């Protein structure tokens, strides 16, 4: 593809000059005058995600982090009503899950069932709204610049919140779950850009991968670490295996550090063979106690569950917590095998559709498609030991914003191709 220049009027009095050059499997974009120009909805989602990572306390009786999903939802509804364009994100793939959530809500009796159900569907609504926008390849490069700045703010925030930048010492307790999850999602983007030719982005990935290490979040280390060797971006098998071996070696070394040993074992030390929920010395932070009781209740209503948000009051009575630290168990408790299997199938179909669509794309659009597919792997891993669906609902908003941008850009590019391609003349034979 030849390098192309264009001037773009941006809200007033300056032009945005961009040069696109195809290189290898990706598209490198060089900007002469850097200006980030993106739809307001994208800004709202990004800023809300950062807000959720560092805002604490309550406002008008609502947790500050709660606004991180509520504000983007309202913005998404307004954007959808205003644009009125066709939805580009394949909403039909998620309709079975939407039907389950809405159906269970109609007969729900548990407290806060309405709020929790809206939170479950909020990311899909946000992704749908973003997909209705007119997004170009140049907009996606602006988004790349934006998530780089986001990574910088996230890392600086972690350094300040933990005191690492001020004292140079790693904290024993951090409470950085939102930052770890957000960093892992950004890692899927940098893993894709690295594989597709931006070799320096491996540094960005490596810096973000230190966040779960600082936080001593075990599943965070695993999910973030695997986002590189298991990225869906095309990679030579030898290189993929090498990266996997390096990640395993790094994880093995981290396992025997003092902080991880003290976090993992009540005695302060242990071996990999001792990592088992059946081992009384293995520290599960109360998860085993909650999970065992939930599994017993799940067996009482295995197929259709106990109802929307029924798990929350149960866990509250059991352990004084709102979330069970295992979203798969939460879904099983609330929606049974019926709802959980539908949710899993919807995710798998979405990943399949992302990879299928990515084959016909290039440049930044392809990067977002591949990174989005990888993000569902990270998401599924966090669901095993954390509360990424509801406690970190903003993760889904940012995740589906990336999906929406990819589908919107792909449609814009397809429309452009149809306009520039000459129409074929039909051969008419007159007798």
C-alpha cells in the first residue's frame, strides 16, 4: 500500500497530518503532528477505567468505582440514540446470553438483581454503541497513542499508590486488583503490536506485566504472562514456544521469592507440588471456604441455578463479602449449567468471529481484532479466582470498546473499498 497523506479538520483550526506505510504483516503509522482525535465515548470509557483504578470512597451513596461502568453506559445509550446507524458488532452472537440475563431478571427475587444484571450486559451495550461510530484506520492509530498514555498513567499510579516510587520498597499488601486487570487487558494490545512488527512494544508489555508482580496477584501473573505466548496474533511456532518457556522460567523464579511464598503458604514457604486447595498450608485467602459451600448449594439446583444475583446474599451471609472470588462459580450458582454454558458458548463464538474477521483486515484494525480475541483468554482466567465480571465491570467496558472500534473500522474500510473500486460493466448481448 502506498504511503498516503491526508489533512483532517479537527474541531477548529488545525490539520492532522498522517503517513501510513505498510510494513510486514502490520501497518506502521507515523504522525508528523501528533493529535489524538477520538469519539467522546471512547474517551469516557478510557478515563472511567483509569478512574476506577484509583478512585476510592463513595459519592451520593454509590461507590466511586461504580461510576466507572455507569457513566459509560449512559454515554453509550446517548451515542446509540444519536447515531442511529447500523450495529457493526455481531450482537446476534450475544443474544442467547442477553435472553438468559433478562429472563432470569424478570423472575428474580434477590436484592440488587436489577443492578447486577445491568452490569453483566453493560459491556455489550458499550461495544454496540462504539461499533455504530464511523472509525477510520487513522482513528485507531490515535487510539494506540491513547492506550500508550493510559499505560503510563496506570504504571505511575501504581508506583505512587504503593509507595514504590517514593520509597523504592515493594509493599506487602497492595489491593491492586483493578490495576492488575486493566494492565492485563493492555498487555493483549501490546502483545499483538509486538508480534505484528512493533518490537519495542515488548518493553511496554514487560512494564505492564510487572504490575501483578508488585501486587503479588497470583492469577494476575499467570493471565498477564500468558497473554504474550498465547496471543492470537500470528507467530512462528518456535518463537511462541520459546516465549512460553521464558514465561514459565520467570514464573518459576517468582514463585520462590519471599513475597510470593508468604502470600501462598501460611507457613511462609512451600513447593510447587504443595500448591493445592487440599493442602491446609496453601493460602487461598478464604476462597476454599466460600467455594466449598457454594459447590454444595450448586448441587441443589445444578441445571438452572438459584436465580439472578442469588449468590451475593449467600456469600454475604457466609463470609461477609459481596463477591465469591470465582465468577465461574457465581454464574453456576445464579444461572446453573444452562446459563453458564450459554455464556461460555457466546464467548467462544465471539472469539471465532473476531479471528475470522481479522483475516480480511490489516493494520490497526487487525491488531484490535487479534488483541480482542486474546482478551477473552485473559478474562476467562481471571474468572477462575477473581470477580472480573462485576467487581471490575469497567474491564468489560474497555474490552468491548476495543471490539467495537475494530468492527467499526472494518466496516468503514469496507465502505471505502466499495467506493474506490470501479464498478464492473455487465456484458449485454443484443440479438
